[in-house]
C-alpha cells in the first residue's frame, strides 16, 4: 500500500470512529509506529485531522460529541472492567453522586443488590438502572435534558448540586490529561460536572484510556481535583506514574 492510500484509509477510519491510535494502525498496516506518526503528521498539516496523545481525531473532533449509543459501543470491554474495579471505591455506607456517561451507567448496573446508598444523579440512563434497586434511595436531579447525553443541565441541576454534600462522586469525562485537565464538548454539561465535583468529599473519575490526551471545548476541572482515576490497562505506565506524582491514585483495570 502506498503512503497516500494508507493516509486516505487512516482519515476514513478517524472520521468513522472519531479517533485512531498509532499502535493499532501500525499493526493493521504492518508498518512501524514511526511510519504511522509520519502519516498523521501529513494529515495534520493538511488540516484533515488533529493529533492527540497516542493517535489522532478528525479535524473539528475536539468539539465532536457522538450519540450516547455510539459512545456506549466504544471500548465496551474496558468500560466493563472499569465499572467492576470502581466498586472497590464505594464507601461502606453513605451518599453517592453518579455522573452522566456510558461508563457511569455501567457502574450503576453493577452495584451489588445488597448495596445501601443514597444516590444523586442528573443522568436518565443511570436513574433508569437504579430505579428498581431495593437498597438505593434515588434522587433524580432535574433540568433541561440534553438529547445527546440524556443528562439534565442548566440552572435547576446546578442549584440541586449546590445544596448537597455527598461522600463520593463518580465522575465521567470525554477527555483527561495533566495539561488539559478534565474536558467535555458542551459548556452546560461541563458546568454540571463542575458542580457535582464540588459537591463531594471524594472524587473518583471513571475514564477509559482512549480519553487520555483528548481535549475538548469545555473544561470542568483538573486531575488534581480527582482522588482516584479508574481506567484500563491501555493507559501507559509512564502516564499513570505522572498522574500519581501530582496526587491522584491510578487504578488500571
């Protein structure tokens, strides 16, 4: 395959999937990682993609937000492992905030049947999974519901989170890095995440490794605000060590 053909295929995959990574492309095309990086550099200079840590996203993709069903199908195995590993971060009792996001919804689905917590969430998928749980006292935060994420946002949601103090918040994010912090494409969604973060004594971030290095339009916090990052084994050990040096515990499921 000629370089131009390979670059065209890389661009197609980036637009179709929302992200490509260097190592997977190198394996697929049977070339070196350095060859793939040169391809990405060519596409980046042409304005077709934007390079991010470990790969690339399509141009304009920093503000791209896939539909909930699309996101739920991405890194499904990793999200399941993260959800199960996050159970170790549950307190013995007390109150939880569960953020909007596909990994947070998977976490809600694996809460033990004998668990007993007060749970506050602004995410309809999370609430739907917990509505029949016998040990959960569920509080659904209201507001304008965003169709793309099924999450309540705006003034009602912000006011509700301003009135509580939970033991642990399990947050989700579209992107995270030491430099870029915690980011998501939508300003209204970021504001609610920021309020949820501030409403908890302890913060656990649930994020698959593909989100590492991604930066989106709206920033809602820093990794220094996170007590524990639960991710998957795809996060490079060097990146995990760098995150831990600034005070956040990293769990690689």
